[in-house]
């Protein structure tokens, strides 16, 4: 389980809040500040995605299959979104998803 998920979520929320403030008053921010805000948005979102992927990969193979099926059928985001996020490059077979050698 992701131990610091609350902290990751708070960091991401703050980055996106700063972006909203910047959009509301862009003249109040320098170009460097705007760049920093964009970088924080990217890095905090990536940190959450990386933590989710690592957590998924730590599960036993049979749980990974069930969780992925559940997420893909949840209606929250698309099937492609979940597969890209959790699997990265798509496996060629179910055996590869299960961590088995697919030679």
C-alpha cells in the first residue's frame, strides 16, 4: 500500500491550485514562476502515477489481473488509461501480465 499517498495528493492539489491562481492573474507571475508551476504539476502527477504503478506491481499476479479488470470495467477513465498507467507497454499475452515467461 502506498504509505505517503495523502502527502502526494496534497502536493498535487497545491501545484494545481497554484496553476489556477496563475491563470486568474497571469501578470502577477514571472515566466520562471510559471515554468516552476508547470514543472510542479507534472512532477506531482508523475509521482502519484509512479506510486500507483509500484503498488500495483507489488501485488501477486492474480490480484493484478483482478484489479486491472475491475478498474477497466469501473467506468472511471478508459480501459486504455488503466492499462497504460499500470502496465506501461502492453503485454503480448495474458501470461506476460501474470509474470510468466511467454516464450
